[in-house]
């Protein structure tokens, strides 16, 4: 079963390799989508793939890499868009 979600991650997530951490884990878990910094200091993550793989990625996003401090993760269900890769986007 496929699953798509959009996350808004709040906390110390910019400048701590959060985007690269998520991209590497998404590729390892066969999850597609994108990640980007937002101007308000949050990070937006769009994840889609198999149900269990996406859930695994949500948990990884709640923890983050070594120097991040995740305060809050807002999760919104999304329509499946059939992304082919996982990309880091720049505003």
C-alpha cells in the first residue's frame, strides 16, 4: 500500500545537515519526494512510497541527525504524486 505525507519540521533543523540526512535515508528506504528549507525556519518534507517505508521516514524525521533539535513535526496526508526520485529543493 502506498502512502504520501507532507511534514513541517520545527526546531534546530537548518544548518545541521538535516536535509542531507533525510535525503540519504529516503534513498536507503526507497522513499521519493523532496525536502526544502522554508523562510520561516521550518523544513518541509514530502514523502511517498510504501506504507511502512514512509512511516519509518516519519520517525527518522522526528529524531533528525546528531546536531538537530526537533521541537515539532506537523504531518499532513497528501495525494500520491508518483515522484521518481528524492530531491533537495532550494527556494
